[in-house]
């Protein structure tokens, strides 16, 4: 039976605020930190139950609000293979978080345990971590109460990045098996990445220093430690590494700032030299944006689409050179936000699929390929190697030196690239590998294809739930008649493309438009927004 007494006693210490409705959305629970106490407690209980349901496998809990402002926080669950929580549990997480009283919470739990047939005698294990937000420490204490209340064994992974936590979950659950993912420690993570990186660049010249904008978040201490393991193989210069300055987190810096404002963070003016490579992490280091300044000091952004193009072309070449192109099928997954220029470039080289916004959709679709590459334009993405592909890479016997080298590179890429979730630091090393192999500067990378001018606007509407989409969010089915008007408008713009979708994270509708020239893209976006409003 449920340990009702212990749940009751501890739950009473974490009452749910009235007048707040929580939702487990695309990125877990996320809102202003000071209403989240009860949510963290209940997530601790739920994580324990998820572990019991999965026969005692370790479940992860990450306390972060990513690129959101410092006063926000959030929490998400990580499944045993290091992937995001199975979506069928999301509504239950939402329901449990909204029970108004302890008694209601317990009766919801009882119903839940029954309907999911959870064997409460099973062991439960939870590993958890947090980012650098000042609210994190107290929220973790509430989470620990939840873990204790359900009688689960907790392991505190401290202050670290979201991708490190995902790595740990997979490493813990595969320990001692043939799918072993690495040592289940931060050090194991650094060693895995740094060793693979050094092998991949061993025959290349030492690159010039890379500047990292750490968003004044947890990426700073983790990148600093990674730098020690990389040694001379990649000189790193860390900027925006002030993790204790109040209000600094994600403030006019970081990957989300760069993507939305398409500007160099002001704090980097005079720090980034013309021609030097720079990149920005977000607040939990699972998004990455590259950029550089040209000789005239003009800013150029290399976003998730540019990363996808660079990486996909490189891996396609390696697979071909290795002689494995008949056995290993590649594919790229994007969303409707992918720049039309990138989609065209990629489609000429490998199959491209478009799915709805949100990491879980991209990740899931990428799993259908032998090697699946996915990146959102906002800089979140990774490259997945299926188990069958990893087996092929292990057993394949190359017949020429060129094949042998390409095979070795593919094996090392499989080690370098985080297989659980998008990882800014792993992706950064991946980009550096390709740039080193191609001897590309930012300029050459940037000119793989030309971005179509585009504009994203948000529109506040009375009820965003009125907006329903189909075809991977590229067409509206509701409100009735609106899509026809948009289609009619888009036809009048050269290279025009536009779509409208309700945001999953804000109470707004987003309008995206693209056209061959800047003024037209802007005009199209504002005219479509006019139709929506
Ligand atoms: C969340 C998603 C991100 C997506 C964004 C879209 C995860 C972990 N994160 O941050 O992938 O791009 O939402 O936000 O899935 P929107 O729905 O407000 O446009
Ligand atoms: Zn993030």
C-alpha cells in the first residue's frame, strides 16, 4: 500500500497555493519559482512511482527553467534511457500537481497507482540535479521530501546541466550491460566527450580560441571543467560566467537572446574579435547558437539549421566513404521554423522530415532512421545512432585505409554526441570537429546556403486554443476559413511561406513568415498577423 502517513506528514509541509493551475507542458512544469514548492514535492513522489512502475530503474528529475528569466524555475522528469518522460504520463503529472489538498492528492495517488497497476513493493531510485537559479536549492529540498515520502532512494547530482543529468540517467541504467553508456559521474561525461573529441581532431591543427557565452548559467562551471579535460585540443574562452550575480542569468545573453534578437550579446562587444568563432549556451546548456563578426564588424548568426546542415553533410560523406551507405540510412528532422534555405540544402543530400515543434517530436522521429539528425532552429538538437547502427559500426571490416579512417570517425562521433537529448557542449565539440576537418571558418560555414529573410511575430488573441493545426503545424484547420486567406496572401510573395501556430509555452499565437527579400518577409508576417488578430 501507499505509505500514506509519511506522504501526509510531508505533503502538509508543501501545500498547493490556491488560484494556481499547473501544467506539465513541452518542457515539464515551468513558471515563477515562488509557486512551485508543492509541485516539486509531488514530482518527487511521482518520480518514485515511475521508477517502481519500471521495475526500479532510475528516473531523473531536472530542476531548471532553461532560458527563462531568473525568477522562473521548473522541473521535468527523465525516463530510464535518458529520454523525456513518456507523454502518456504528462496528464497524470498535471492532475497530481493540481490536487488542492493533501487528502485530494493522496486519493488521486491511490487512483493512479490502481489504474497503472504499480507494484508498490518494487524499489524506486531517483537521480536529480538543478541549474544555478537562486530558487533551486529550496526547490530541491522539497523534491527530496517527495522522494523520501514515497520511500525512494535519491541521488543528488548537484548543480549541473540538463544534458549531464540525462547522461547520468542513461549511464546508471545501462551500467554493466552491453549497452553501457559510460561512467555514471560527471567525470565520466567529461572523459567520454573529451576522449572522443581528441581522437577526432588528432590529425588537425590546434584551432584558434572559441569564445563561449555561458548565459551566466550552469554552462559556465561545466564548460570550465570540460576545458580542463580538453586541454590544448580546444582552447576555450568563457564569457558571461557570473553565476552568482543576481539577475544576470539569461539577461541580454545566451542562446535564446541571440536567436530572438539576432544580435551579439552587448556584453561581448569588444570581446569577440572579427573572424573569431563564438557560441552561446542557454541557461541549462541544452541549446547552442554559433556566430561570428565579419571584417566590417557585421554580426552573422549560425543557428540550429546551420548546425544541422554542417553536421548532416559531414556525416553523409563519412558514411559514404566508409562504404556503409547501403546499410546505414540517414535522415534529418526539422520543424516548420527551419529556414527554407536549410531545408533546400539538406533535401539535396538526404531525406528531410518535418514534425511539430518540441524536442519530443523531433527526437521520436529521428529514432526512425539508422542515423537520425535533428535540430530545431533555436539550437536544440542532436544526432541519434540506432542500436543496430552501433552494432554495424562495431563489426564492420573496412577494406581500404580511407574506409577505415571514416569508420573510426563514425565510431568516435557516436561517443562524442549525446544520445539522450540536445547538449550544447557536446554539439559545440561536434561543430568544432567538422570545422577542423573541413578547415572552415565561420564565413565558409555560413555560405553553405543563404538564409531566406524571415520574421517571427507573436499575436495576443482572445483564445489561443481556437487555433488548431495539421501537417506538422504548417496549416491551420481552425478557425474555419483562416488558412485559405493565409494561402491566398502567401501566393502574392516571391519565395513566400507562412504559418500560424499556438505557442505551447506562452499565451500567444506565433506567426512565421519567409520571403526572398527582407521587406517582403516583414510585410507578409505583419499581414498574416493582421488576419489572425
Ligand atoms: C519548448 C520546447 C522547445 C520548443 C519551444 C517552442 C522542449 C524541451 N522544449 O521550449 O523544443 O522549441 O518550447 O515554444 O521540448 P513555443 O511553443 O512557445 O513556440
Ligand atoms: Zn534549455
